[in-house]
C-alpha cells in the first residue's frame, strides 16, 4: 500500500492511497464463489449456480461491497501509520477501476487539533455537594400526594388551589379572541395570573368581565403579552382532596403492607439517585466552562461545528413543531453554541486520551440500569441498548465525560460548596 498525505487547510487533509489491484480482484472472485454456494436462484440447485450467472446478477453489488470494505480497512491502516486522527468520516473519491495494476482512491477529511499537553493543575473548580434531608423526603411525599389528588365539585366560591372550568373571550386594541372553554388550577399560572386571580370569589354559573394582561409566554401566541378585557363564565369549581399516606397509597408504589419506613427509604433512594446525577452534571458543566475559557483560540474542525449546528437546529425545529409554535430560526443562530459543544468534546476527549481515561464498564452498567428503571419494561430497554452500538456508544461517552470531570476536579484547585437539595436540583 502506498500512501501520500497533503495538508489542504489547517485541519483538512487529503490522503491518496494506492493498493494492488490483485488483492481487490481476489476479494471479488472469492465473494462471487461464496455467493454461488449460498445464493438461491430459481432454476438452479442450491450451491450449483454458475459463476457467470452470479457475475451477471450480483457482480456490481459484490464489487461495490468489496471496494467499500477495501477502502474502510486500508483507510484505517493508513491513518494509523500516518498518525492522523480523523474528526469525522472521510469523503472518498475513486473510479473503482484498476489503473496500471493499482486501485487508487482519495480520502479528504478533517483531523482533530493538536492542543498539546493539557495542564489543569492551576484551574479553579467549584464542586457542589448536597445531601437528601428528611425535609426533602417529606416534600417529595407531599408532591406524590398532590399528583394523586382527587377533584370534587363544590358550590362555594373559587379559591386558590381549586380547579376551574370556564369560558372566556377577550377583546383588545386591534384584536378579538373568540370564546373558548379552558380549565386551570387557580394559582398555577397556566392561564396567566390576572385571569386566574379574577376567578377567585366567583362560583359556578357566575359571568363577569375583567381586565387582564396576558403573560409574554402565554400558550396562545395571538394573546401573548397583550392587554385585554375578558368576558368570563365560570362553569365548574372543584376542590382537591389529598390521599392519606395509608396502605393503599403506599401499595400504589409497589410496596405492600403499608410499610411507611420502606416507602420513605425508596423515596430517599430515588432522590439520592437524582441528586447524584445532577451533581455530576453541575461538575461537568463547571469543568467544561473552565476548559473552554482556558482555550479561546483552539482551532476546531469546521465540519464538526457545522454538523452540530444542524443537529441543534433540527432539535429546536422539532420541539417547536411538537408545541405547535412557529419556527424560522436559521442554522447560523446555533453556530456559537455548536462551537462551544465541539470545543468541549475535543478538550474532554483529549484529556481522556492523554490520561488514559476509559469508560468504567461498571458505571456504564449502572447508568443503563438507572435509565431502564424509568420504563415499564426495564429488561427490554437494556436489550435495546445492548443491541444498538450507537446507543451504547452514547452511554459510554456520558460515563467517560463524568470520569474526566472527576479527574479534573481531583487534579485542579477545587473548592467544595455545599447546597441544599433544592438548590442543587435547580436547573443551571
């Protein structure tokens, strides 16, 4: 195999590879013979299909597969010999035809930047810590009771915390919103504070007008951020009844015998699992921010940045469509965020490579078990991941990123900061 490398940019490389055509033709002939033994064609006995028939029917496909395999294996060998680290799959150009006894192809690709030895010993890192207190367990149990509350119609006037079913129309400067029927829990803010507060003190059957200012993020874009006069008819008022923490309530979580202590232990274990995950996210975010800040001029593969920008754009577009919201943002809007993500990935990957940090198989298994436990059929989820190399690769990458963040915290100038459970769980 003959290999030549040309630098066509700061990170772009052009690799020309020449291989003996005999090896390619030998592979093709071998695959044709194998196909003759295994393929089943009408009119021929199994294993007796003539080579000429195989060549005629499947020759193009076999040659294409043989060429792809030849390029794949030789490219891996070539970049290894040349000590190149491709940032993404190469663009391959070849005629696929032997010339002067050789097969030649050109591979164009970007390589990962050479950033030199990464020293984190002077980096200032804040590592957050927190524990689950008894009060946090109590608060979660109260949340679980709220989630299982029952609603009963009442004749009295509505008050905060009640569920109200009502109709309303709205008129303002230059617009009129037709009457619609909606429901809300008073005080939740789902329909805006002004409109919900106006329901307080009214009973089912009451009709009234009120001035409201719809919030800027109101679910109906036509009313968002607008002042209006609303005509309201209250149809129904219901009050909540919370379940007691009794045998039936505890059994609904799969715990028999009304064992309150076991129930609390399960709640605590779930909270501790969520807290551990959030503290890991906080540490990783802290490390990533400091790494990026320490390397503002790093050269990044533009192909990786472009791909990440398109992925972010696609995610935002899908989310907007799911929520029924308009979406007109250009891909370029996500370029800076994409660049930061790629920069983080490159630097974390380089730290892992330089310090021989590899995904801990035990932690990968624990993370998979945690993810699977949130589904009704955990075993099926585990099998799905194990069958899908891409899913498992993503899982292993998450674990490695956490391990790199922990390694950085152990070697940098790290200060611990204690948070409450609620502070730690708050989205950054």
